[in-house]
C-alpha cells in the first residue's frame, strides 16, 4: 500500500502543536505540503517536517498528489476551505467547529 499524502492548510498553533506531530506518528502517512497565507510560518514548519510550503491552496493541490487535506485554519474560514477541498476531490479533515452555521453544514 502506498503512503497517504497529507497537505496541511494553516500553519498556526493547532497545526504545529497537534496535527503535524500526530500525522508524523502514523505509519504510511507522508506530509507533503504545508500552506498558509503567512509564507514564513509555512516555510518554518515545512523545514521541520521536510516538505514543501505554499501560500495558496490551489498551488499546493496543483503541485502535490494529495489524498487528504487537513484544515487547520480559523473557524471562520472552514466553510470556504472545506468546499475547496471537496471540489478538489480530497478527503478532508477539519478542526472544530466544523462550520459557523447550520445552513453551511447542511450544504456541505
């Protein structure tokens, strides 16, 4: 079985303190990209986890063969990022709260 390739969207505390260390512990998982609008944050984490960094989700998706997108962005951005991830055909993991409204949850 090939490694599952994971991309991380958001390079803040939740990604660096919890998600990235957890992914690293799972056999057959490869963290291939980290994306954040703050490229410096993404670059720092990418250096630690030996992967590529991006400033836009579309660039990461175009350049990495992702299986999973782990969304670690502020909850006000979850709805938009989940829609993008699903439109790219990716398995999607998102921090809570899932979305901000019941309407958004029903649509997704």
